[in-house]
C-alpha cells in the first residue's frame, strides 16, 4: 500500500458538504509519456520515462482525495490519454463522486470511438492544448505532423456532451 497512513481519515457527511461549499481542484499527473515531442515542454525532463503510474497508486490517490474538499480531478501528464488506464481512471474518479477532467493535446480525441468511450466513462471536460495554427506550425512546435488530427479532435469534442476548452500555447514559432 503506497499511502496506507493517509487513507480513510475522514469520509463523513461534513466533508461531503464541505466539498460542495469549498471545493478544491486536484491535479493528478498519471504519466510522463507523450505522443508529441515539444522542444519547450516542462515534461521533457522526464522524456526517458515511459512509465505510467500504477493502478494501485492511482486508486489510492483517488481515495485520498475523498478526505479533502476536492471536487474536480484534472488528469494531466505527459499526455494522460495515452496512459493504458486512462478510461478506467476516469470511471474510478466518477464512481467516487468526483468530477474527472483532462488537459490534453487531444490527438486521441480525433477518434470518435475514443471520444464516446471517454464520455461514457464520465469525463466531464477536456482542455485541448493547441500549439500551432497550421500543419507546418504544429509540426515545428511538436515534432509531429498532426494538426489535422487536432482539428478533427476539436470538432469531435465540440460535438460531444463534454465541456471543451482550448488552451493556446504561445511559442516563438507562433508569434
């Protein structure tokens, strides 16, 4: 057990009421791996790490959040959607009464089946990180030629039942 001494301290109705009144947002980094290669990315220091957080630790951390006035759990990475347990993690967060969200490069959301699976799992919101406004700009910024996939992902997310936001990463290649 990773977090044995912290687990299960408080799960009473006062905490549930506190969660509604004074909710915090929790950020959970579930991996360092990414399907892009952005030269400026802060995660680059972990680029050699293809490890994903193990399931047991993810579940213990979700349980730990129940002892805090946390309501929203934002999954981040690397790229959280490439974690092999991404959808299972979303379901686990939702099953505990918390609201799962993700900050993503959104490439996986170009697949309509993945969008549906994420929505069905309970993902409530995706923030898509945009790193260029043309195929060439996007490739310069990310090392991957995937701007058309990003555009498709944005359309798919906008047509889903999930909330969707855009975050624009300003780099010297863009300005």
